[in-house]
């Protein structure tokens, strides 16, 4: 409902949209700086990604290295990276979800995974 029954104040709407864009940009920058971890094999392989999903680190326990079975090691690496990316997506939901709702509701923002 618009106070006074008139048209919405375009200047005010523009300022609100600009503020939401700035908040979104700030949240995306924060995500790019934040690192989250994922692991597999009971901690034998650990992956670190940024909140935006960029792989930053990989730690492999020597016990996971069997020259006769590189397939298992590859599976552990993939699982650790996937776990880290899931954690990054959860972080994105926490940081960007409320902003996305403010920019138009449940449809999300084009280019983002939710």
C-alpha cells in the first residue's frame, strides 16, 4: 500500500535498489574472501574453497596415497572438493539469500546458484 494513494516515489525506489546492489556487491566480495573446508575419507583429504567456489587448497594425508590405487585417491579428492563446494553454497545462501529476496523474491538472481 502506498501512503497517500499516489505513485511510488521513484527517487526513493532508485535509492533502495542502489543500496541493495551495494549490499549485494559487498556480500559477494566477502564471499570471495571467506574460505570454507570440506573433507572426505575421515579427513584423509581436505579441500579449501572460497565462499564463491574457487578451489584454494588441497591437503592429502600420505596414508591416502597408494600407488596401486590412484582411483580411490581421485574419488576422495572429488568428494572433498564437492563437500567444500556444498559448504560454500550454504554460505552463499546465508549471505546472499536475504539480498536475493529483497531484489524480487524467490526467483533468485540470474547467474547465482539459487
